[in-house]
C-alpha cells in the first residue's frame, strides 16, 4: 500500500496577534511590554523651557529701569529749580518792601519840612539836615555806612579822586575835600566817595 507524503507543519508568521484572536485555554493574553527607549516628555522636548531669561532681556530691563530713574530725577530737579525761583522772588519782594518801608519816615519828614518852607529859613534848613541824617541812618541800618571823612589818607577801596590840589602844608595823598559821600564797604559798597586829594610839587 502506497503512503502519501506527509505535509510539513505550518509555522504561524511572527507578529502581533489579531485583535479578535483568542488565546488558547490556560494562557494569558499577550500584553505589550514597556518600550526599550524612554519617550521624551513635552517639557524635555523644549530645551528652553527651564532656561532663565536671556542676557539681552536682562539688559533691556536694566536700561528701562535706569531710564525711569533718570526721568524721575529730571522731574525732581525741575521742581526744585521752580521752587527755588519762587522762594528767591519772594525773598526779593520782602527785601524791597522792607527797604521801602524804612524810607517812609524820611519822606514823611521831607513833606513836613516842605510844609514849613514859608517859615524861618533857619528852621527849614535844620529840618532838611535832620531828614538827611535820618536817611543816612537808614542806609547804615541796611549795611551801607556813609563815608565822608576829610583829613584821612586816600584809600582806593573807599575813595575816587576827582581832583588834586597843591598844598605844601598838607601831607600828599590826604583827602582835603569830599565832593560826594560814599556808602558801603567791600563787597557791599554802593559807591566810593568822590574826593579831592592834596599833592606837593
């Protein structure tokens, strides 16, 4: 009796089992294992996620802060300048008012002297002289003393030579006449005294 040749066993192709495949009894269904290489997370995929702000951003922020400080300093300086100007003008007004008020009694006495012009001329002269002395006192109180001395040595800081006279009996350089008094000293000098000085040939 002739035997038919046996067919070789068929080997199932490798690969994942179909979704609807049924595992043989007693066997657990096949579960896929973890991947051989870990998958990168979303944060790890972005290399600049945890990196701080760049040096350019920090520099720009520092520049903005400095500009803001500079603008505030300019505004403060401008306000200070305006306040100083107002205070200076206020002080000037106060000083002018004080000076003018100091001369009011002088004007009052001049008015009084003029009202007696028809009276005794000697009394009028004495009244005018008293007014002059009062005005000189006001200037001295304001810091401008009067200089009208004769017989003193010429001082270019206080005197201005208007003329010279030849007098052999007087020491050369001596003030012999004051033509116009001076007022004040040093930096507070209103004007020097105009004088005549002696000389010797």
